[in-house]
């Protein structure tokens, strides 16, 4: 396989993994907000924006063990996303082969 094919495959899997982890982090953020009573969401209709950074920094979040465990799971998802971007940057930087000389 040439580098172009490998790049396309890795990019596709990387993008899918980042989207799945981000959606899961948002789902966990909504759960933490609901348990903490800080959600502006109604019981019907579309959800409002998730305050993911305040929940990650533990601002206004309930301090019970179950809620804190949900927050830690969300933070792990965010760290996985950060690690994914570092991996992809290294893959692009270190994985590019030299251009063939004429």
C-alpha cells in the first residue's frame, strides 16, 4: 500500500473515533448537568448547548460520587480526543515520505 491509501484509511478511522468520543463526552456532560441541576434543558424538545468546559473544570457540579465518576469519564473522553489530535499531528509530520527525486 502506498502512503496515500494509508493516509486515507487512518484519517477516516481517526475522524470516526474523534466524533464518537466527542458525542459520548457530550452525552456524559448532559448526564452530569441533569444530576447537578444546572441543565437549562426542558423535558421535551431539542437540547440546549452542553456546558462541557464548566463540567470538565467541576464548576457548579454536584459533589456526590456518582456524578463525579460521570465527570471523570467525560474528562477521559476529552483526553482521548486530545491524544487523538496529538497522534494525528505526529502521523502527518513524521509519516510523510520524501518526494522522489527526478
